[in-house]
C-alpha cells in the first residue's frame, strides 16, 4: 500500500549561498491537518523560480521514504526531516522505477496524474547543505516525480495513495529520467515514435 507520510509546504524566501543571496522555496516543512491541493500548488505553498519550477505540470513534487533511507546511508546522516528534498509529498511506496508517466492516483479528495521526473537544480544543494546533491540525485537515479492536479481536493498525512488508472505508454519515471538526463538508449525507435504521439508526453 502506498501512503502519504507527510504533507510539506514552504514559501519563497532569501537565503545566503556561496556568497550570494538566492530566492528559493526549497525549504518545505510538514504541516498538520488537511490542505487543499490546487491546480498550481498546495495551500500555503509556492515556487520562487517559475521558469524552472511549478506550473500545472509540476504542481506537486513527490519523494519517497525509501530514498530518504538510501541517502541517510550514503551521506552518513541521521537527522533528515520531512521536506528535506524540497518535496510536497513524502510517500511510502511509489518508487521511480515502478510509477509510470500518466499513472493516476486518488489521494484524499484529490485526483493526481504523474507527469515527469524532477530535473534537479542547484537549490536542493542549498536545502541539504551539500553542493554535490543535484549531481548525486542524477547519478544515483533517485529523482522523484511531479503530479499535476486533475481534481482539486483536500489531502493530509496518512492518506492512502490509490492508483486508479495506468499511464498509456507504461514508461517508468526512472526510464524517462535516464532518457532526459543521461541520454541512455533505453527505448526502441518504435517506442519513441509512440511516445511522441502521446498527448501526455507533449504536455510534460
């Protein structure tokens, strides 16, 4: 069973990083109770860099507790808190190699659809206080992914994440991440042509 462990939000603020001031909303914190998930973000949440983050196709960012445990071992840390990776949903289950583009999930009162893996920017390194973090997320194939909101509704920690429909092409988040960032030849020409014709691929 997949489950929402923590609902995390944060608003843009200025932080000092490498001698500069950076405007970012990567610092997400858990909230109690239920919040409305809307087309562009969650109640109480926002994005600072709208060119690289946010929008309807990237309304909710998801990261998995299994990846938390992986990074705790790799980095030798034991003090992570929910929202550590800038995610809105910290989840149990929903691994990147199991979730496919176009899969739909019912979470609380909201209906959500997987759109794309996260293309990591340097700001996650600010949140983690680890400049290598963007490159590590790519190299270790643990990107997390985005939802778009098909039906707005309230969600809260503890909600089950129930799959209600499969994506049309059954391409996993991890495979799309590999194609986008590592240029691996993981698809046949036939598969790519089908993907190009897919409406959801064009919208990602």
